């Protein structure tokens, strides 16, 4: 396996831990994966680490998920952009949703940490 494939597998495993935290409602596990300066760009606006972790204050937010169509954009030895499709079912809902996600992972002291994520709903609308 080449270095990029190894990095892709390692970062996908970390990204999966973030999703698993949403399924279990484990705010501590979620917080451990995000940098203190984390920034999320979501359909409802910007969010920092506190907001991302805070969504779990009431418990799990996702009932199930599938990650697919994974891509990696290497940004040097200390950063990589993981890009993928996330199909997920929110807790209390009966229809699946799809987001296209870009997550920036940075190698900092202590290991890889997620510092940025942008989630784009897959709507099928043409780009203007």
C-alpha cells in the first residue's frame, strides 16, 4: 500500500470515529477528534468546536450512516483534505439525507486532528 492510501485509510478511520460519536451521543469522543480552532461550514452557517460538540448535549443526533466515494487531497506531510459522500439518518427521522463532506485533517503534536469541515447537502440542483 502506498503512503497516500495508508493516509487515506487512517484519516477515514478517524473521520468514522467522528460519525460514531454522533451515533452514540459521545461528546467527549467528538471533542477529542476536533482541534480547539475547529471551524465547520454547514447549511445553517459557521460553527466552532463548542457548537459541534454541543449538538450532542441531548444525546445522539445520527441513527446510522454510510461513508462512500472517498477522495484524499494531500496537502503536504502535515495536512490532508478528506472528501467523501455521507449518507445518514438523523435520530427520529425516517428518510436518509446525503452530504458531500470535505474535512481538513492536520498532523499536530499528539497526532491527526480535524480542524475544518464543510458539509454540502446533495440536492441535485445545478451549479449557477
